C-alpha cells in the first residue's frame, strides 16, 4: 500500500498539469494572470484532496481503498498495487509543486510590475 503522501503528490501533479494550461495561454496571450493562477491553485488543491479521499473516508470506517472503484480517485488502487513506499517521493513531489507554483506567482508579479506604466511626477 502506497503512502498517503504519494497519493497526495499524484493528485497535486495532475491538478497542476490541468491548471497550468490556462496560465500558459494567458501568459502567451499577454492577458492578466491573476484568475488563471487562481484556477491553477484551486485545481491543484482540489485534486490533491480528491486523490486522498479513500484514505480520509477509511478513517471514518468506510474502506474503499483496496477496491477498483478507488481508481476514480487519481488511480488510488493502482498506485497501492505498484508500490509499498512513497513517503519520501511524495514529499519531494509535493515540495517541488509548491516551489513551482510559488515561482509562477513571483514571475507573474514581476511581469505585472514591468508592464505597469510609471506614474508621471
């Protein structure tokens, strides 16, 4: 059984991959980035929580983690069957996604400041 961090990392990775598309389209199109970055962060967090849902409902007594239906939650059962570990790998992927999103936000702020016209004095 894979560690919950690996499941969370898988969900965050899928959410980031989905969420980066509107960011890239807005960036390349020269449009504002606040809304697409917000969509990316929400998609990342939502799919992260979605991916660990079998773990969460298992804590309250509803055990679906070993069943095929749990693959709806970002391939939960398939990951469990492939690996018994995942704590360190999951932590590294989670940290990398957080750093990447932070870098995107900082780059967007820099881009917005450069595009802003200076005030006349």
